[in-house]
C-alpha cells in the first residue's frame, strides 16, 4: 500500500493546523523552553513528512502508472523516452527526499555561518572600543542610553552601555547580565538559526512563519526565567522598563515592541509552571512527533 | 598570553585618550612604561589598524602621525545601534535585551509596574 495520501494529510496538518493550535494555547508562555522545543519538533516532523511524501509519490507502487512519474506520463508529459522507466522513477523517489534534506541542512549552515561572520566582525570592534569588566563579565561601551545585548557563540560577549552601569542598581544590573548569560549558555543563536533555515526553505508555510515570529519572544522568556532564578522579579522588571523606556523614539512606532510588555506582565504576574504531568505529556508528544511520519510511511509489521 | 587584538586595543586606547595625532614612537614609549615591547611590533599592529580603516595618518617631517578616524563614542554608538538591531541589517546574530517600543506601550508598561507596586504594598 502506498502511504502517500496519509503522509500528505499528516504533513499538511503539521504545517497548517498545528501552528494555529500552538498559537492559541495558553501554556507556551508558562513553559517557554518546552514551547520552543515543540515548535522545533513540528518543523522536524514537517520536513520528514514532506521528504517521505515525496518519496512515496515518486515511487511506483502496484503498477507503473501509479506514482509521480506515472502520473506525469499519463498526463501526456514525457519523462524520458517511451514508457516510464522504473529505474528513473526509483532514482527520482530517492533524489527528492535527499534534495529536501540537503537544502534544509545547507540553509542551516548558511544561516549559522553568516550570523557568525557578522558577530565576529562586531566582536572585534567591540573589543577595540569597549572596556572589558572582569567583575561584570561584560564589555562596557560608552553610550548615553541604558542598553544591553549579547554576542553569543564561541567567543561570547555581553555588551552593556556605561549608562546602564551608572543608572541601574546593582541588583537590576545583575539581573540583566544574568538574562544575557542565559542566551549564551542556552545557545539561542543556534535555535534561531534553525528557525531561520526552515523559514527560508518553506517561506510561505504557516508553521515556518509563526515559528520564526514566535521564537525570539520564547527565547527571551527562557532567558528571563534564568535571570529570575537568582534575582527578584522586581529587579528584572524595572531594569526592563528602564531600558525600554529610555530607547523609545519620540512619535515613532516600532514593530514588535509590544513583546516587552508581554514579558514584563509575565515576569510580574503570578508565574505558575504547568503541572508536571502536563509538562511530561507535552514533552513526550514533542519527542514523538518527529517519528510519526516514519510510522505512517513504514508501519511496523506491515512492510 | 597577550593576543594581537589586545595590542590593537592598547594602541587605540592611547590614541583616543590623548585625543591628538601621535607617532608610533610615542605609543611605544608609553607602553614601555608598563612592559617592554618592540618598536616593530607596535608599528606592524598600527599599520594593521590603518589598513582596517580605524586610523588616519599624515606625514610630519619623516614620521607618520596617526589619529583615530572617529571618536570612541562615535564607534560605540554605531556598535550599540547595530547590536540593538536598529540598523537596517538585522541578522539573527545579536540578541538584545529589549526592543524599541512606542510611547503607548511605555505608558502601558508603567501602568503594569505601578499596579504591581500597589499590590506589593497592600
């Protein structure tokens, strides 16, 4: 039996329906790391589903006219000379999923390498212009507005403006620095690069768009949670406010800025982690989802 | 061990602090106050900085006078804006603490903070 219809249906559900369900769910902000894992599991599952569907569509099944090559042939398109050649169909069936895999992996490598090149250039300049503070474990740049960011990667740097060092209390400052260390320790740049890679291959897919849009916010929340392990929510929230308010341009609207508000309310509100049983079942689903298309394509005991 | 980048930073630091064009000899003499360093090493690294576009140079008599292209503050501002994602090119390279917000959003933020303050007191 050819599993193509089931696979196509499953893949479509993962690519179009699942992101909508995830966007409506209430728990992702309470367990941002788990939510990020679920987004990635869906992306992996979709990629495997597409590859297997391509394989099953191209593979001639019961008779030669089934499958993609047979279909093209019966539609009057001549794929190769004469009757469809089972060898060609077979090669196509293997080449399609392989091509999908190669495109995805090279897209990821491209994004990682390009981002690293940008970071390296930036880091070299930061090292020349700024002063490294061993106490803060950060590089301080002379800049009149309290601000901070990090350059993740192998030679990671946390960069903070001297205005932030001057104007924030030490408790606030440490909360901000801990937040940035969270990005570095969690290797969030690789998580972002994976999302970017998936998006540049499946550009119009709702899953790709929503995952890319949602991922930065989830990662900020993961870093917030890390800062909150050692620092009070008041310190983190007020630091966040100081930094956001200082950089607000007069009369200008910035896109996506409302995420600070979401984070701030989350940090200040009652933070309740999801029930362990719920957490465990979502994690189990996230782990199983990438394997589902394989189960559909090659049901154990049937093949 | 000191790396090349450290010496680059030391040279730039002096030129920015002095705030006037200086010769390689002056830089070497100043570094020599704390540790010995060869003139040729400093000259090579200064030349690298010139080629990278960090320094300008002009001849005075037989010696080259070097000065930074831009002030430390100007570089820092450009880097900060780049790092905070305010420049046009925003790759996923830099993760910043907070994004820019509109005035309405700042007002909403302030309100959220005030509410929490009130809750904490009551």
